[in-house]
C-alpha cells in the first residue's frame, strides 16, 4: 500500500469552531480561523455521528445522538468514504491509562493517541480535539471502522468525522450481521495489554501497558468476526462478579453487580446510567467473569464450602437468571480464561451452571445489580447455559493473554459455539399488539381525487402492489415503478414482528442495465440486512447508487415472506408539499389539455400520498391502494401542476437517462405550525 495512516494532526480537517492540537499538544489552533482562509469548495466536510450512513455497534449512550458517548471496548462506527483523509473530533473523558483510539482503513489497523490526563498537564476531560486517523490516501472509496480500543478507563464523547471537501460517506459494503453475541467479561475480554506479544506466556512487566490494549484483537472480537456476528463487549479491566471485591475502582470495588446493566458506570467520570436491554438482543451470551473475585483474598480456593464461596456461587446463579430474564432466547456460555487461576473457580462455575439449568422456569423473582426480573421459562429446547473450558484453561500464562493466546482462545470458542448447531442463532420472539392513536388530523383528499388520493385510472396500477403482512410490512411509499434517490444511501423501512431478519436486495433486470455504484463500479445486485427492533420498526440502507434502472427490489424475511417490486428506478426524488397553491392539480391548469397530451415520459413518475381526517383502517386501505405512476395523459391529471412543471423541466435539464420522481404530499388550508 502506498498510503499511510497517521497520528499527526492536520488542522485542515477539523470541525469548524473546535480546536485541534499537534502531537506534542503545544499548539492550539482555531479550526474556524484555519478554514476561513480556504475557498468554500476546499473546506472539509463534517459528518456527524448520527449520519444514517454510519453503522454503529456496542452499548452507546446516545441520549444526545449528535454527541454519543462510547464507554465499552470494541464500540465502533463503520462506514465508507471517498477522498484522501479522515479525522475524528472528540472529547476524552479520562480516568487513568494512556488513551488511544483504533481505526481500520481498507483492512489496515492502526491506533492514534488521544491527549489525556496521562500527559500530566490536563484534567479529567480533554477536548474537543481533532485527530487525523488517515491521510495521503488515494482518492478512491475507502472502508473505515473506528473503534474504542480500551475499556471504561476513559469515555469518548464523539462529535464527528471529517472528510475532504466534496467527499461522500456511504454505508459499509457488508450487510449488518444478523447473528448477535454479548460478552460479559474482565480485562481479558477487553484485550488488555494483548499487544505486548514478546511477553506471551509471561507475566506483565511493571510498567503502564494500557496503550498496548487492543479490543479489535481480543478473543471476544475475533470470535464474533469468525462467526459473522455482531458483538457487545460489556467488559471492564479488573471487574469481578460481585461489588466490593476485585480490582476495578478500588478501594470501593465495582463488579458486574454495578456494571452489567449500566451504560455508564465509572464513578470518577460521572453518575451511573442504566442500559435499555431492549436495544440489543443477543443469541449467544458469553459470561467470562470470576477470576478477579479472588482479590483481595482467594476465598474459593481457601474454603470452597465457606460462607463467602457459597454466597458467590448463589450470586453467579442470580447473574445467569438475570441475563436469561432480559435475554430469554439467548444461549449462555460460562467460562474463565487461560490466565493462571485456581481451578476451584471453574468448579464453582460448573456447579452454578448446573444449578441454573435446573432452576429455569421456577416461579421466583431475582435481582442483580439494578435489574429485577422474573425467572422466565426457556424459549429454546435443551440446556440454556453451558460450562466451557479451554484446552489450557487457567494454565497458559501468569500475565495477561497476548494476541497469540487470544487467537487460540477464539479458535476454541468458535469451535464450541459451532458445535451447538445453527439453531442457537434462530430468532424466537413473541408477537406483540400494535396500538395506534387517532389524534392525527388532516383535511380531505385533493380536488378531483377519491378518498385515497388516487384517481380512478390509477386503481388498476396499484392492484398488484405487494403490501406484506403484519410480520413484515414495508412502508406504503414502496411499490412497483418507484424511484429511489441517487447518490445517497437508500433507506428502506417498515414495520413487522420484533426480532425478524429483513433482507433487501436490488437486482439488475438485464445485462444492459447494470447497477452503478457511486464508486462508478458496476454490479448485478446490492443487498442490505437488518433486524426488526423491539418497537416493531426496521430501517435498512442500501449503498448510494448512480441513476439507472429498471431494477427489481426484493424485501424478505428469509422465511415466510418475500415481496418483489418491479420496474424500480434510481434517480432524483423530490417532495412536493404545502397548501392549496401546490395542491392545484394539472388537469385544472389553463393549458391542461395540450400539456397532458404531451406528458408521456416513462422516467417521470409520481406518488400521491393519501389524505385522511385521522388514522384508521380506511387510511391503511388507501395507503395499500396508492402506487407510483409513470407520467402519461391518463395518469398525470391528479399531479400537482407546479410539481409536474418542475419535474418536466428537471427532466429536460438533467441527462436524458436520469429518472425523476415526485412525492405529492400536501393539504390545502393548512398552516406551517399548530395553533
């Protein structure tokens, strides 16, 4: 590769109004001042964290979606971008250690140091600061993953990414994995100190190795990638199972009792915040805690039948029951690591797993940390929890496992999970009732249209529109003959049964009509994948495409439902909205007869949004009857006259093969606000 990934700071790539610093932190510069001298066309582009093209993973505090907070290791943002450089602007909320952020550009990994209190000159929070993640790249499409390398020793408040002027940001090439894993663990699950490869099989040297912690190469991350799964690494270095013992936040130690159901938990960095378990539902949960509970004294080895040891085993069972309560479909895998520890801890976990499996379904309530759940019955046949031992369990190294040992652990864990069969990845969630209110109001249909907002000649055109079922229903805007917006990530969305997988595929209809991606390469198809969330909603993005078609769009759940939309185009899509002036229909225009007679254009299409006084079954029926229409003398009469003339001129001014779609959405007599 002829490009480099850089730790140097490039002031040209910071976000307006924020500060940037050089490697030695000796210079502070206003980005607004720096960028003000640049021509407008040269100024960098700010990509905010909630841009729909960015795919995130991990427990993220996104109460403010424009300033999300990353806490746990391997939390990440993935996307594609064009251009020659990439920056990130953030605030580093620091507790201890030497902070770094990780980045993968086109498959090459590097780390970038983040200024912090480790420099001895700054307080607990540093920033905003803009860091150059990559520079001097070839001006092509790049794949990027920006991730948190370390645990809750620091929080990252993400403010945005910077790309070159004129660059594009697109969703990742690969579809989002449908398999989901969560790992509850300690420093080993975080990948702490794993880059000190020369110390494989040896103890840790007595120096700060926090900068050698790489979550990307932890066994948890390697396992997830090998299985093609998402993963949340809910882990903290020094964490025990129980509060009051372990190594984290001494002398007031915090374990999984204070971490497991939190999105923020480090008391030095602020108050704890609860995690909403409905946001992520793993198929497999790995519980890899217990080793740190031997500090300050190893009660399990000293007195296995003593009060402390029996209490620990009881609380381990409670932890499994709490996990099962919030993730009733998940398979639990309980383990430790290859790090030296007394085998009594593995004996204790084995006993706890057997007790848990025997207790599933009993009528009781369990509390763990801040979570209280009912002891719910299993949703899958067979054992819910498994006790897994590595081949060198507790005997491979006196120090933290290094990358080779993480790879060894991952290989064995992947093999064990594979032995459980593909059934563990099945989504088995219960259906739910969906209730809607009736407080939405509007006026009646456009003049001359029926109650659906579709003229009589359009009824047949919508007759074969695929609408789906309660388990999977795309939004009403999607139909045969639709136009999708070019040069932007393409959103497909709808409703359905929570937990179901949704796959959307756009396919070329013929060799003469290949799909043109924004990188100017041709392909036969593009695919996106996602899961219906707990609220019954789904949103999936296809990558940005150039104008073209006709294509076929398929939306399916890979099981019972498959919906096919024909004659789909990619081009320019505009919304015509407002009051009676724009509602005025083309057929009422002064020159309607001659205009409509010359209106035939298969690449000029429109969609009339139904109008109703309130949301009810009639509106649903009207939406099912609405459809995209190609412009012709028989169809265009109910178009907005203003919108038609605008679209007709746009078709003339653009290249002749660029389709134009108009969404007619207007109500006469309405105001711009309530009251």
